[in-house]
């Protein structure tokens, strides 16, 4: 299997984590251990599952971890929408478009692995 650090989707997911951390720094203090924490966990889960899955013994296992990463993108998407509605996030559209790109990349990688 390909080294996860060479995967464009992993690189994009790392960029997203950095953007997310920068964004949640601006949340109100009372949200630091609630929504902000959930958002950070979901964001970190995406590249983490890509990396873990790529080091598994089979393509089938890798695909399973990619599905988990995909689930984390949906979780993060909802949390960003909530944060936006609470006026905690000003760059929500930017984050949501990034998430959409990563979802598409994950789906394409899953499809490619299923075909091989």
C-alpha cells in the first residue's frame, strides 16, 4: 500500500486540522471543552483514520478506515454548521468547502481501492 503521507487526501485533511484549530481558538471560553473539543476531535479523526487504515494488512481494512474518516467529515460538517449558527465561526463556508473536497477525495479513493 501507498505511504499515507503521499496521499493527497491525507495532506488536505492535515491542512483542515490546522484551519480548524485556528478557528476554534476564537470560540468563547465556555465552549472550549464542549463544541470546540468535539470539532477538534472530529477533524483529527480524519487524517488519523487515513493513516491507520493505510498501515493495515488488507485493502478491505483500509477501506473500512476510510469510511470511518468519511463519517468524521460528516460529523465535522454538522458541528461547523452548528458553530456557524451560534455565531462562533466566521469562515464557515471556507471550512465547509474544504470538508466537501475531502469527502469527494475520500469517496474517489474508496472507489479506486474497490476496483483494484
